[in-house]
C-alpha cells in the first residue's frame, strides 16, 4: 500500500511539501525507471539503510523534526520507533515512505537509493492510526484496490485477496462496508490491504491507538503473528513502551528528533543509554545528587539520608549526577541494608495487583515504589534498592 492507495485522511503528513531553504533531493536525483523500482520491489527482501536522514519543517536555523537518523534494518526485522509525542517518529516513517521529502541524508534498500523515488515506486505497504479505508468500498474492494492500481490480473487479485483476508482472520466479511465493522476489524482490513501487495517493507504509524485496551492487546499479538508468517521487514511507530517492548526485535528511541538508543527490548528496558531513555522507559525516580566517589562503574552519591550506591551508565564528570530508579526495583526492607533509605509513606495508590507508594525521605526527596504488601499512609519504612539497579547518569546541568 502506498500513499496513492489510501484515501485522504485527517492526519495529513505534509506530503510533497518542502521547507523553505531546505536541501531537497532533486539535486541528488538518480534517474531510475519505474520498471527497475518495481522489479526490485518484487524481489522483496533487502537491507534498509538510513544515512543521516534529516527533515526540517522551517528554515535552516530551525531545529529539525528529525536529525541525522542513521540506522540499518535487516531483512525481516521488526523495528519500533518509540518516543514521546512530537519526537519525530511519524516524520521518520513518512520520510521512509516518501510522503515527505528529506532535508538531508539518504535512504537505501540494498544498493538502490530510495529517497529519490516517489512513494508509489518504493514498494511499501502502510497502515495508519485511523485505518484510512475507503468507506464506500467493501472489505474485498478495499483490499484489492492496490492490486488493481498495479494492473494485477483478476484471478491473481482474487487469490492474493483471499490469502490476505485469511491471514488477518477476516474470512466471511468480504462483502461488508468498513462502517459495518468494529475498530479492530477495520484495522485488520487496513493490514490486509497493506500486505496484499506483497511489499518489501511494511510501515505502521500507531495502528492500535484508536482501539480499546483489550483489543490493543489482541491486535499486538495479531500483528506479530502476521509478521512472523510473512517475514516482511516492518517499521512500527508507537509512543507506548509496552507495545514496543512486546512486539519489536529492536527499538529505536527518539527524543526531539534525535536517536537516543537503538537496541533489543531487553537492552533498552534494562540498560537505558541516557537519562532521556531511562525516563521514558519507566525510571520514574530521578534524583539529582552530589557525586561522592567513583571506582570504575561503581558510584557513590551523597543523599540527604546518607550514601546511595549505584552503577554509572555514562561517563560522569560533573560534581552532580542523577540516580534513576524504577518504582518496581524498590522493596521495603530493614534499616542497615545497603541503600536502605528511611522514609515516610505519603500516599498509597491501589492498583489491584499491587500499590504505588509515594515516599518522602530526608531532605524532602520523593520516591515512588511498587509493593504488594499492605502499607498505610504515615507509616515509617525503609526503601531498599540494589546498587546495580540504581543507574547513574550525568546531571543535565553538568
Ligand atoms: P506524535 O506521537 O504526537 O504523532 P511524533 O513523534 O510522530 O508525534 P512528528 O509528527 O514526527 O512527531 O513531529 C515531529 C515535529 O515536527 C513536531 O514538533 C511537529 O510539530 C513537527 N511537524 C510535523 N509535521 C509538520 C508539518 N507538516 N509542518 C510543520 N511542522 C511539523
């Protein structure tokens, strides 16, 4: 599915617009016939390479929405682009799809330069947040549309459409209109429509955001299953950490248009490369303290309650450093244990399976901790954190 196969949607990606003063791709255009692009697309798999991909929406002085994104995606990989709202995820996806031109850099599939091709010649399938189905067409016609645009013969269209609908488990719904389907079913149609053209790359922009929590969980598993069965390289945009962690082979964390980390879900979750990633990956406690001593990776910070031992995740140079701790790494324990911080319980939020505690330690330092135990507001406790789970980063001010 290319941009040309989808109806115009509310989430206009700014297709074809160039920023004033940007270095458009025209000067770098390599003449390639549509036929050569199609034959390459038909070949299917390939290594996708982004080299310094940059996109600005304002003049040259303006901060780019996407800055110098360089990465290699292996054939068949499932990559999640993850980050907070406005970090440049959709911009990156739309640059790959060709819906917006680059201000700098290049995109390659094996040895073929892609960023100089219009979207319809890049051979990508795309799934949007709002499904972007043609409301007046049946499910079958929506799915077949891209094949018709490509002049695929009727018998082949039928075969591929049946297969795509079976893959997303929509047999029996062929003759319905999108308005007669649930949100989850509509998104399945959108996925079928994207994969029916047998794209070399599947691009998904927050495809589950419009679904309720239960359906989101089901569709996560569904998208993973389709990916496993088809083996197509997939780039998936989301702001939901759980979605990225549970679905992706590798996660790219973006912040203010810049890649902060690329790694497996385990790496990004347990070993955030910097404080931005740590904050985004659920290290809700970030406490800036004086750096007392450092021996290799072992660090001691000076807390108002006494020393806090931790593990350096980046070179620490300044007099200050930030300890990042996940609420679920804190247990309630005994005084005298390593990193036992005396605190008073200031708030208890009940979540069923556990509670989120708001603790206040010496110096007014607030800590969030998760516990399955019964704790009351006003109770005196000791928050205990293993030093290897206190990740220490340079203070932003250092
Ligand atoms: P979200 O999760 O909210 O969709 P995102 O991470 O996908 O956010 P982008 O849509 O890529 O973020 O936007 C990145 C930055 O570029 C934002 O600051 C946004 O305002 C800006 N931007 C995006 N599209 C345009 C446009 N067409 N014109 C001007 N600025 C834009």
